[in-house]
C-alpha cells in the first residue's frame, strides 16, 4: 500500500535510505496509476502529447508556418476535395493544420507545466512560512491573497499581459501572478493543522530547527495534496493560455498556439469549419487527459477527497 | 444575534473593496506610459503647454497620495472619470453595458442550475446506472472544455449548419423593448412585447450554454457527491423507516441538506461566470462589460479599465458575501 509506504518515510535515516524510500514510493505510485484505468488512460494520452511536442520537427509533415495561398482552405482528407497530403486540411493562408497542431502542443505544455511549477513553488514557500510562523507576515500575506481572489483570473491575466506585452515569459508571469494563491491557501491551511500534531511536537522536543521541521516533517506529509492540486491546475492553465492566445495576447505572433489557431478560423466558420475545430479538439483532448490523470492521482494519493 | 453577524460580515467586505481599489489604482499608475501620453499618441503632435494643461485637468500634476485620495473619494460617489477613447463618463458606459452582462450571467446561471441539479440528484439516487455514468462522463467533458471552443462549435452546429439560432448580438436592430431594467428578456415581459421576448431568448440561448457549461458540470458533480453523502445519513434511513415515499425522502430530507455545498460552489462559480464572460462576449459579439474591459485594456484606456475592474471585483466580493449570508439561513449550524 502506498499509504504504508509513505508512512515508512522515516525521518532520521541517512540520505541513502531516504532516497531508497522515495524510489520505492515512486514505483508504488507508478503501479497504482497502472491499476487505475482512467489515470492510466490520462497518462498515456498525456505522454503521447509530450512525445509529439518533443519530436515536433520529426513528426510534423510540414514546417508550422509554411503555406501558400493557392492551397488555402483545403478540407480534411476524408472530405470531398481533401488530400492525404494535408490530413486535417489547411488554413486561410494554406498552412497545414496538423503540423501547426503538433507544434502548438509545445506552447500549451510548456506554459501549462511551467506556470504551475512556479505557482506551486511560490505558494509552497510562502504558505509553509505563513502557516508555521503565523504573526504579521501571515496576516499580510493572507489579506493580500484574499485581495487577489477578488479579481477574475482571466481579467487579471489579460491586464498583466497588456502591461507586460506578449511573450512566453510574460505569459508565465501573467498566469502565475494570481495562481500561487491557490497553493498558498492549501499549504498554509495544511501546515496550520499539521503543526499541532504529535510528530511535530516530538521533532521540536528533539531540538530540530524550524527549517528542518518544515522541510523534513511537515512538507512530506502535505506534499501529496499539493501534487494533486498542481496536476489539476495544469489543465486550467492550458485553457487560460489558449483563451489569452484566442484574444490575441498570448505568445508572440508566428509561434503556433492552439488558441490563436481557433481565432484564425473564426471568420471562416461558414466555409471552413475545420480551421477552428481541429486545434480546439486537440486542446480538449489534452485537458481531458490531464484531468483524468489528475483525478486518478487524487483518488490514489488523497483518498479523503475521492468523489464517490 | 444573527443580524449582528450578518452586519459584521457585510462590514468586513469594505477593507477588501478598498484594497482592490488601491491595487487597481497603483497598477494603473505605475504602468509605463501614462494616460496623457496615450491620449497624445492619438491626437498627433501637441505642445508641452497642452500636455501640462491636460495633466492639470486630470489631476496628474498632484502628488500620488493626493491622486489616490481624489480617485477614492470620487469613486465612492460613483464618479469614475472619463473614458480616454470614448470621451464619455466611465460610469455611464458601465451602466449602459452592465445589463447585457447581468442578463448573460443570469441566463448561464439558470441554464446550469436547471440542468445540473436534477442530473446530480438522479445520478446519486441511481448511482452506477447508465444515466449516472453517462451524465458524469458528460460533466467531466464539461469541465475540460475550453469555453471559446464550445462557443464556436455551438455557432457551427446551431447557426451555420442547422440555421436555427442567431450567433451574435442581443437582438435584431429595431426590436429593442422599452427600457425598464435593461435586461431585454425581463423588459419584454414587463412591456408585453412578445416578439422581442422570443428574439431575446433566441439570442441568449447559445451564449448562455457556452458560459454556463463548465458551471453546470461542476454543480452536477458537487450535487451528486453531496447527495450521496446525505443519502447515507441516519436521518434519511429514519425517514425511510417511517414509511415516507422515496420522493418525499429525497426532496424533503435529502435535497435540502445536499444543497448546502452546492450553494458555495454556485457562489464561487458566479465569480467565474463573470470572469469568463470576456471570452463569451467576444465570440458572440455580446455588448457587455466583458468586451468593454478587453477593448479598454487593449486601448490602454486607464479610467475605463479601472472602472470595469472595480465593478468585477465588487461583484465577486458581493457574490461571496451573498453565499455566506445565505449559508446561515440554509444551515443554521454554521456561524459567520
């Protein structure tokens, strides 16, 4: 059982034993995912997307921005007038939609994962400090978090993008600016409740430093909830990035992103439905896979939250 | 006692609203390119005297804390300044656009609740049946669906292919009912204008589905799980043992209690409905404040951005307040 394995994370063992325990926990987790059908399906689809993004130049039939107007609006291969040379058809300037979808996976995955990792780290550090030490810092951070919660996420991201201008790192900044709050609130709450438990008292009685207690005692006990939240947030971030790209304020123009591809096709819904539909479908499938995996992970790691 | 607590809770929102106003003001003021530069950029070449005159006119020559004080004291009186691009008072622009946004949010809310609550209840009562599995699969799809794509699919299917529903605007030109509330559906009913009512409902349909789909999915899932939880409680067993019909057990005993977590989710999602309407208003050319906000941000129309963001934040805070207060009435065990 994974919970039993997690319990064996003995705190005073040498580094080697700890590494072995983590490795064992990890292989236990992999086995649990393998046994959980929806988590496994989600993981496999997600892995396929990652491979697609990594090997985009090899897998994509054409460069993402190559196209000629003479080949514009070719329908998908299975429709009348379609050609196997362009499986999912071409857009208004004759670019191959399949190739652009394959390249577009890079933006979505990078932005999704990176923005969640940054938010998670910021939220984890501030939440743990805030929940452990309390005091004025906790008050200030909690009030600030409350204030940020009063802004709709997308509006906030649009505002930050308008100030910073388009670009990959600006996009990460815009998405992270508010989303660390979710992690902060979770970690703070969990830290406050863990702090009163006996094992923390015991560690304190042994004379461990506050830093050692936070990182060695409390964090290992709350990290699973954080991982679950992080996984479920990735899908949301990917959708938000696509929404920003759809509004024309995502990564730089020229880099294929699914949101802007959907936007490209908006003027041609009557004549060329595939231009908007296909990239959106790729986006939906990716988010579906991440959510399947995330909810599976939640069932495994945090059964308290399991939806019956 | 409850009245005092409600009042305390209402008062506790004041610092948040105040904080939001200060943040919005600071972000706008410390952004590169001040409003006068933006205005001058539009007007072409101007002299330094003209720039100074405009600075004085907008109060930008005063120290920053005085500007903040002026901004806050005017905002309290409902004066949010003039739009730089539209040259009209921001409060007037918001007043004109707000009913469209409220109507859309209400449409989405009604759509999602009418769909999600029965689905959640049926799924829980018939756990693991085909209906349960199918609706939970659909709900899962709903939470993973990007709103802008769903909107486009709705347009392709219902407007382009089937040609049965309009894909943009609130009403065809000339059909607007006499203004009472600004909500076309309500105004058409109040003035007995049924051709407008039908047209308004037809225009509202696709945007409401697009905006409300994610909320419907979340509410259905929460409703199902809280209903399952409640159905296992002793008092439900007791109600059954008393010989009540299954219908009475579900509606009178289980549903009321299962609604409590749903109310929280609905409150939080109301904020999300407002946050998501920028996308939906863009797709369906819906003339609400979402589209106004996006345009204002793109045009760096600072007073307008400030005003719209304040309205959004205020609505968000009020939605949370309403949930908290409602909570004490449906669940007297909970104290504010």
